[in-house]
C-alpha cells in the first residue's frame, strides 16, 4: 500500500491494526465510547477531535471507530522517502501549509483529490484541527485547514456530494499515564453541504463560519476549562468534588456520568467566578494550603472521601493482597524489563504530551519481542505448544494484575498512613481536615455544593 492506493487495506495493515488495537486496550484500564449512533454509515466522513495527547488522540479516534481511518498530517514529516513510505502504509497523507513555501501549496490539490477518492471509497478522514497539542483541558483555537480541506474536497467532486464532519471529544483521567481511563465522545455530524452556497459566494466567510460551528460542537464533548489562569486549581477542585458526583442511574454509563458531572461543575464554577471575581483566588489559596499538607504527609484527597476505611477493612485487604503476592511477583518479575525499558528511555522527554505515546509505541515493540523470545524458549524447554501458550497467557495476565495490584497497594498504604495519622497525630489530622473543610465551605457558600 502506498500513496496512490492509500484507501486500500492490505493484510499487513490489518495485522498491525489488530496488534496495535489489542495493546491500546491493554494500555488503558477502561475505554468508553459514547455517541457512536451519531456516526452515520455510507457517508463521507471527517472526524475532528480535541488534541491533548500526541499520537494517542489519533489512535483513540482510530480504534473507537473500529475500522481503518486515513489521517492528515503536516507535510514536513514526509521529507525522507523511507519515513514517507511508512506514513503512507499507516494511512497518513501530507498537507502543505503556507509556512512550507508558496510553491508547495499546489501539491495540496493532489492531496484533496486523494481525500476525495478515500471518502468515496467509504474510508473516513481524521484531523486534529487545533493543529497542536496542549497540556491543559481546553479547546485551543481551531485552524482553518480542516474547513479548507472539506470545501476543496467537495469542490473536487463538483459539490455533488455532502461531506459530514463528526466532532469528537477525547478525555483522559490522566493523559500521560498507562492504566488510566479514556473516554471518546461522538457528537452530531455537521453537514458541510449547508455551507456550499456561501462558499461559492464568499469562501473565507464560509470557512470561518464552519470553523466556529465545529469549535462549538467539540467543546461540549470534552472537558473545557475556560479559567486557564486557575487551571491547576480547577483540577484540584474536580478531585475534591468527586464525592458530590452522585451515582449513575441504572443502565447509565459510569464514566459518562462522571464526565457530565465534571462538566456541570466546571460550568457552575465559571458562572460563580463571573459573579464573584474574588472566589477563584480564595479557592486557589485554600487548595494550595490543603494539597501542600497532603503532599507533606504523603496522602491523597480520595482517602478523605467517605466511607473511610477502618482498621479491620485495611487488615482484610492486606491479607488478601498477601495471598495474591505470588501472582504479583511472577507477573512483575517476568514483565519488568519490557515495562521498564520505555520508562528509562523516555526519562529525559520534556514534553509530557509525548510520554504516553512513546510508552505505548516502545512498550508494544518490547513486549512483542519479549514474548516472542519467551515463547521460543518455553517451546524449546517444554516441547508442548499448549503448555507454552498457556504459560504465556498466564504471565501476561499476571503482569496486568501486578500493575493494577501495585496501584491498589499504594492506595492501601495511603489508607493505613491516614489511619495512623488519625490515631497518633490527632492535631495534624484535624489540621488537614480543617483545610479540606475550608474548601468545601467556600464551594458551599458559592452554591457549588449542597
């Protein structure tokens, strides 16, 4: 597969897709997709999402859709022929920007002709219209490129067919870590054909209107923190407010419920901040004091959420963990090297938005080779294919268990530390509780909690 037949899906791509999809689903603890009914079948589709997490955002769109998708990326990464061939194999097309030189802009017409062919073949296009990733959960101003691409692709079809832009919201509980949760929200598609008449009359006006409508469609599908100056404080308040999210209704998606509760809280926080400009500075000061205390005593806010674990609960959980220790050790020891290598290699990476992408990519390669070598060695030792495969499955499952069990052990240690502080350092415990209560009281005074 190359540039001229990028809409085709050869067997090697299917194999890579299956492997990458499997590892992607193992990389995250839970992946939730909502609004899939908004994605129509048999239409020419362009997916457009917010962008916080480098390569992982593109993979989130790809694997949430469940079928091949062609991506558009800046043309400068296609300069080297070998890299270009790899990108074409991965179904990525180049888009030339004005900064690439005026003489290159005509090459975009070739890209638009190919996007037209791809869309007609039933393969969607995916674009990250912010143009760059951001470390904060806030939709950055959209570039006009996605709208130009939509209109020029339509123009290459003589405006005879509609093109639908499907807004996508992506949210991570923690974007730079494995083992966290990923949410992909699809919104109602935008019919580009609604703007064809305006585009013929005034292309620039049509592009701006479509861009603004797309931005308005993406924002409700993601966590959008308008108060950028107080972004860190807002994130801390979301942690504290978790206990006020309420429980999902029967049949309601838990992750979707929490997402909606967080968005509602941020919306009410924005309104309260507009009514009282002194509120956010006061909350920032209170949060700084409280979270500094938590850091000093090596505690986390979730330990204070009711119900707090008692001594008996902690002992029972510790005994249960002790019983499972052999499985934990087996999984940790066997999988330690392919797990740790990506962490060591990426230690000096300054841009945290690339961390999970690098951990994912390097981890997939290292684990694949590690298990291939282990399979060959085990097969040689046992001489039995069934025993070899069973052993590899057990070790993989034990590795996943060790990863999540380690996280649970950290929570258990935190619960024990809090209990000890409560029983032996009564003054310190009440100091932390008072700092937390001060935040809750500020929220209550501004109508943000009951």
